[in-house]
C-alpha cells in the first residue's frame, strides 16, 4: 500500500506540479500566448472558478494546447525503459528478447527527425494517437504509451484543474521572467529545474 501511495505521489502529484511549473516558465517568456490564454479564460467569467466538473471546459482549447506544448518540451519523465518480449528488428537493428530499451522523450520531442515540423502547437500530436495523414504514430510520448502508461497520465492528462489553475491566475497576473537564462535541468525520476524558477508578478488591468 505504501509503495502504491508513493507511486501516485511521484507519478501523479509531481507530474502535475512540474507541468504547471514549466507552463508558467514558458508563458512568462511568451507574453502573447499568456494574453491569448487570458482572453480565452475570461470568456468563462466567474463560473471558471467553480467549473471543475463542467464538461464545457473542453472549450478551453488554447489552455489545452499550452499544456500539450509544455509536455512536449518538458516531459515529466525524460527517460524510461521497456523490455523486449521477444526477438525483433527495428529499422534494421536487431533487438534480442529481454533487452532493455531506453526511450528519451526529452530528446525525441526536440528532434526534427521524429517530430512533425509545425509552427502551430495545436497541430502537434501529444497523445501518441495515430497520425491519420501518414498512418503512423506520433513520436511525442510525454506520459508514455502502450498497455502500461504512467499513472500521471490519468491524474494529470485530463487536466480540468490544471486548466482552471492557469485560467484563473492568468486573468489576475502577468508573470514576467526575472532572468533570460534558461534553468539547468535536474534529471531525476521526474524532470525538474535544477534551481528554483523566479517570476515577477504584475497585476493585470481588469478588462472592460
């Protein structure tokens, strides 16, 4: 029971907290995206605060795109393994049964060889769903794929509270970077920043 609880904390709570940490880091460096998110959230009005069970939150399309792009750039689990069940050959490389296969989403997500080039985050697949235009799977696998996905895929991928968090705060504050330096990475079990990320809050002028 204790092991299961620890797993839920590491793979559920920490993945959500880490994703929001990196989301604000990116929004602070892309104020135009933060402004667009603010406009989208403001359309919900006061009911956004109480919308945890509102299926209409699916309308927060840009908020979803922000979270998706955050996970592409900063996947919570930057490296994980799978074990080959039988002998196989992939791209001409022989893989014996019981071989450990290491996958590094952090590297794959930033490689043009694996990721479809696009300037629009909404056109990127981050769920691993089949790309209908080419009939193959996306190489974006922020929360793992297959029959044994990360527990955080259930706890953080369907995001209502994360959307509410972003939507409520972005209407109140504009967060500005304190430094232009990118934080170094702490490559532990989950991908973290090696140092605390400090942002300067600026109160937004209420929209009229």
